[in-house]
């Protein structure tokens, strides 16, 4: 592999007039663009992507660049539309870095003509109707906390060629500011050209990083954001909780990838040309192979929803066809001089997918939560696509650099950001690596967590493992109470209507809870598990008028005031049960928690970042049950 640094336009000329597959990447605000070229290879599984296993590499060098289709999420057992897309790999033979200004000067500005413009699968009115349907029939029926339903636009670029592709990329470099990666990928058959604001996953020398982004402030055309507008955005409860929800979802992934723990950094502001986002940085360590980490991270909740498995099912239900390479990962694989694997990847959003014949598709979606406004979400989706479409249709000749950057260091703005974390879980905000969280009553005890299709089960496992327990996660489908010799069982959270007695999942959950009670085995039930237990104890479980999906509340938890996080659409109504203590809201009669000699249960999530003292609550509950 050849690696060098150039200040001339020769590499650009080679790509402009050559035939080899190539990739160009600008990271953040760097003044250089990485230029790579090589040979195409198609793969059908993540395991087939790597090459040169065990060979020492060059620091910073890339061995393979892979465009992964969204349908690859089926490797995790999740549903997705597919048009038989392959993983498109370019094995890198040559790489260099070119000065940004010299690249802009070397790439000609081409006229881009779209035959009949861009036609979207759904009109704004139809898209708004779908959003309302998801709010009513999915979030409103307990199927999840948030979903990202994309709308797809399609068109045809007249006389497509490399020069036009590079011209679009040139314009995107000029029009967009603040992206994690601004890239063009071409494997000889398909172009991906985009400015992604969001890191998917990075792994370097065992350090794992993810960047959940959510919350969007749209800038008015041709204007900068005022201090008052930014502060109002940062204090908007919907925007705050939207970010917390995706933070919770990515912590579920980090809990599976980083057994030694990690930390949460932020919130931070990402200032782009037409939008301002809020984000967190998640950082931990792992000894797992990068391909295993990549598979676990498929795909970001910011472009799918939560819980993840059900979110993919909902996307397949409401989206009309395959997502192609949208909202997946553009992955750069390499190896350092110590033969340790490295990975950097961006989420292909705000990205045009263009076939060699000029067929183009663009996609965008907004994060839908319980109080989303369809009209506002449609506008947000349109804003996300405006920079990309502008680069195709109305290329600029000037670099776009936001003039409102001073606001990012304004002391009041920074204070408002810091205050967001005051009531979040200390367990996640403080670095846990090397911290001894062992509890005497829990240490060495075997705990089984039943996975009811919500990866919060892995966050629970992570927390209980740090307390000293030996924890295994078992799917509900395969769980057998009679053969389980664990000291304690956790009936985990999950989506769905606990009152649907025709649902095989609810039938088995009810049977498991009855078997646990009859066996005398100690158990803890969380969220859906709590609702099933409440039903088995004779309580009425009802659909709430307003779902509490991603909501923080101050509650009375058996005489103690606690700030906790809820992700539920259904809740039990208070009823006295002999031998059972009930923590409930006196006004609404909603049951928050139960405890008896054999069991405990929570409607809220002690494992959520929204529960301030969640680690302590969980630890004290396990200690009581296991002592």
C-alpha cells in the first residue's frame, strides 16, 4: 500500500480522468482531504470485509473502505427491506492527503441537470399523515419510545460522469460546515456523496467512541442564530429528552461492547451551516474484534429508534422499500503498527446515493417522540436535505463558515448545557473503569436476565456485573424456568401491549411470571415485566392517556423521593395486595413499584440515564432480595 502526502493536484487529476474506485474524505474542519483509491470487492457479511489480518499497518493508514447497506442489520436478527444490496468494499492500494483549497481549485464546476427534478415517495402531506399514524398507533400503543421514519426522493442526473460527481462533492465541501465526515465514495458502480454530522463508531487502540446526536435548531435562510434563539432551543424539554433517549439507546450498545465501563462526555453543540445539533460523546474500552463491535452497533438509534429490534420492525412497516445505504455505516478499516485493528465510521445521512447511470436517491427522517408535531417534523426533514440538494442544484462558489460560532463559548450557553446533567445518572456520567462497585450480597450470585426485545437488558447486565454478579442474558423465546438454577431472575423490559392476551410473547411472559412465583425463586421485574406481574397480582393495567415514553418524574419510592425515567405507554392502577408493598401516585393511582418477600418490580427504569440514583436503587433492591 502506498501512502504519501501531496500538495499538487496530481491525485485529483488521476481520479478525475481514471477508472479506479476511489474515496475522498474531509474530517471536520480539517484543511486537508484524504484521497484513497484501489480495487472493488463485494461482500455479503461483515466478517468478509477485512483483509490482511495479522499484518502490521501504518499509523493513520486505511486498508479497506466499506459502504454497508442498511439491510445488513439482518445480521443481528432484525427486520429490514432489502433489494439484495451487497457490502461495497474498496481495498486501498494508494492513499494521500491533498490540501482542501487545491482540491477545490482542481475540480471543475459542472452543470448538474435533473430530469424532472426529485420526486419523493410521500408528499409533505402524506409524510405528515404517516408521522401522525406512528405517534398514534406505535408510540401510543407501547411499541417504542421513538422512531425515525424516512422519506425517499428519487431522480435522474442527465449524463452522469466522474466530473459531475466530483463537482457535487466540491460544492458540498463549500456548502457544509461542521460535518464529521464529508465524503465521496465510488466503487465503479455506485456513488455515495454526503456530509454526515454523526460518527457511527470509532475504535482506536481499544478505545471505543460513539456520538449520539439529537435535537435540531433550524437556522433561518441567510441568517445566524441569535443568543435568545439558542437558549430557547437548549431549554426546550422536547429537544432535551429527545437527546436523552438516544443517549440511553447508545448506552445499551456501549454496555455490550465495553465490559470495563466508560464515561459520558457532554452535552456538546455541533454547529453546522443550516442547523445546530446537540450531542454526547460516549467513550469506553474493549478487547473485542472491531467487526464484532461494528455488528453490535448496527445501527444508531438516531436513525432508527428504540427499542432497536422493534424500531426496525416499525421502519419496515411504514417505509415503502429498502433504505439502500442510508442510515447505515461508511466504515474505514485499518491496522496500526502494533497490529491492533482500527475503525472509523460515519452514518450516511444527508447523503446522495447515485448509480453510475445517474439514478439518484436521497433520504431523510426526523426523530418522532410522543409529543412530536407532524408539521414541524416535516420541516426538520426538509432542512436536513436542503444543504445536499442545494449542492446538487445550486452549487456555491464560497466556503460556508457559520458566523455564530462565538455563541458556542457563551458562558450562559455553557451553563445551560452543564445543567442538563445535574439530574442524570451519576453511574454513567462518572468514569467507571477501575472503580470497585462490588456489593457483598450480590457478589458471586448468578442472575438471569430475560430479554424481551429491549437492549436495556444489557444495561442491566452491565450494572449488575459491576456489582459482582455473574449475569447471563437469555431471550424470552428460549427461557425455561424449570432448568434455570440462577439465584435471581430479571424479567426485563420490552415493547408491546401487556393486555393483548392473544400475543404469544405476552402469553409466555405471563406463564414465566406465574412459574417464578410458584417456584419461590427470587425475581425482579422491570417495565413490561412489572406490568405483567401487576396483572398476575390482580391489578388493572391500562393504556395511559399520554404515553410517558422518555419522561422524567419525581416519585415517592417507598417513602423516598426519587427522580426516575419512564418508558411506558401502559401502567398498573393501584390495588392493595396482601403481602405486597405498593409505591404509587396518589393522584393518578399509577403504580411505580412493587415489593414482596420474593420479588420487586419497577415501572421506571433504574438502568436509564434518566434515573438519577438508578445504580443505588438497583443495588439496594438486589441486596434485599439476595441477602
